[in-house]
């Protein structure tokens, strides 16, 4: 059995090799003092509402596992749901990881998999998986640029021949935007809201619906009492603008570190946006306008990584076969080198 998992800061997504079902749940765990554990949406509903004896944790922060036990609980839970037969000794695990992990962080992810009982743990680059999941021809010797806008991190990666050639990562994404919305509402309206309300504001005012304002509930800091507030779109627009500026800078740094051939490829093929953040309003115009490059949002951008993990094994097999003739030591390559008449094939 082979389990594939995209363990994200806000959501985890998992599937079995050859399976058709994808589990998607918030990456949140609630630990009540008296024992037991709650995982996923039920735990997320408790955020900001739980009594003191229930500890709520997010096992992944900024794309990195910060709670090994929590992460392994999630992995076990995925297997239990996808394959009700027990987690066997032969279970293999593929986990998507960002490009910028340190050796220690990579080891802690492997550790979480082993702790969950996996026989082997393979780490797959999330940008490569996302490119594959979005249908990019990443196996070709040709550069393409994927910008991954997650909840914890934002990564720009130039891919070629199934690998990341150049990448840069920002330790911020959707969650940082939520925190900025909370702070701005507190400062400008003297009104306090929780992270989930801030995310709701972001989705409503930053999404495609084009709402001008949204009504929310929270605590009025002047009276100290519960109250309702109407938040204007400008609040989210300003924050989105500044986030986009940092993404443009990230893309610029990544492209400028590339070989000229790759930079030329990227200029020609454009930018692909993946991750839940790509669903924010006018992302294409905001980024594409500033970069003067074609920019497109992948279909269902938040699930590109898990779809890529699901396709990966099949596609890599095919890709490796199609690449063989170009290898310098294959017979065909030797013959091609001698096609100019110099030397004779022995
Ligand atoms: N329609 C939407 N409008 C605005 N933001 C959205 C929308 N849908 C999702 N998001 C945001 O996208 C983020 C989640 O994206 P995604 O699921 O790709 O992140 P993740 O994989 O959990 O995190 P990471 O990859 O950074 O570890 C959240 O911050 C969420 O608020
Ligand atoms: Mg992600």
C-alpha cells in the first residue's frame, strides 16, 4: 500500500496509490486533557471556542512539521479512513515538502512517517508535484515557473526535467494575511476578531465575488461587548496589494538566478499559480500586470500537489523512458555525435 500526503499548514490532503478518493481536512488536532483526540474539521471548529482543558495544535507551521506526534496521528488517521484494514508493515509513504527545508526538518518529516508505522518515507518536492498535478510538461528539458501560494509559505520554483532548478520561498502566505486582517481591524475599527473570522473576511472580500463590504461579529474594544461590524473591501485590497508586491519580488529573484535559457523559457511560457492563495481575486491581473508575463491559475489550485503525487509514479516512468535517448552514454547519442562524418561507430 502506498499513501500519498500533502501535509499543509492549513489543510492536509491524502490519497492511496491507484485510489480515486482524496481526503481533505483542516490540519488541526484537539487534545482534551482527559484523553482522546479530535482531528480535522471537528478540531477546527473548536479554535477560539475551546475550554482550557482542550489543547488545540496545528502540527504544521510555515510548511514545516512542528509537532511530530500530531503529524503521525494525521497520517494514521488518513490510512484508517482510506483503507479501513490496518496500517500494515509494508505501507510506503510519499510526503510533499517545500524546497527550502533544512536537513533536520526533512528528517523530522521522515520521523513522523516512521512514527506512524510506515515502512519507508519518500519526500517529494511540492512544487514539482504541483506542476505535474496542474498538467505542466515538467519532464521536458524546458523551464516552467510554478508559484505556490499556500497558507504558511509562498514558493516560486523554476522546474525543468522533473526537478527544481531554482527556487525561493517566503515564510508567509494565507495565514499571515489573516493575521494582518485581524491586526488592521483591531487598529482601524477598535474591534477584535479571531483567525477564522479574519479568513472569512479574506474569502468574502478577497474572493471572486466582488463584495464591497462584509458584516462580521466580534468584540468591540471600546465597549468590551460583543458587536457587529461592517468591514470595507479596501482593508483586504491594501493587504493583497502588499502581498502581491512581495510575490513579484520573489518571482523576480528566482528568475534572475536562472540560466538565460531557462529565463527565456519562463518568459515564453508564463507563470502558473497553484495553492489556495491563487483563488484570491484578480491574482492573475495583479501579478501578471506587474511581471508583464502571461499568468494563469491552475484548475482547483489547492489540490494540485496531491493530484501531482497521485500522477507522479506513472508520469515519471514514462518521462524516464522518453529521456533515455538523450543520455550521452546511450548508443543513439554516440551515433548522433558521429553524424557529422568524424569517426566511425565501432
Ligand atoms: N477563495 C479563496 N480566497 C482567498 N483565499 C483562499 C481561498 N481559498 C483558500 N484560500 C486560502 O488559501 C490558503 C490555503 O491554501 P492551501 O490549502 O494551498 O495551503 P496549505 O497547503 O494548507 O499550506 P502550505 O502549503 O503553505 O503549507 C488559506 O490561507 C486560505 O484562506
Ligand atoms: Mg500546500
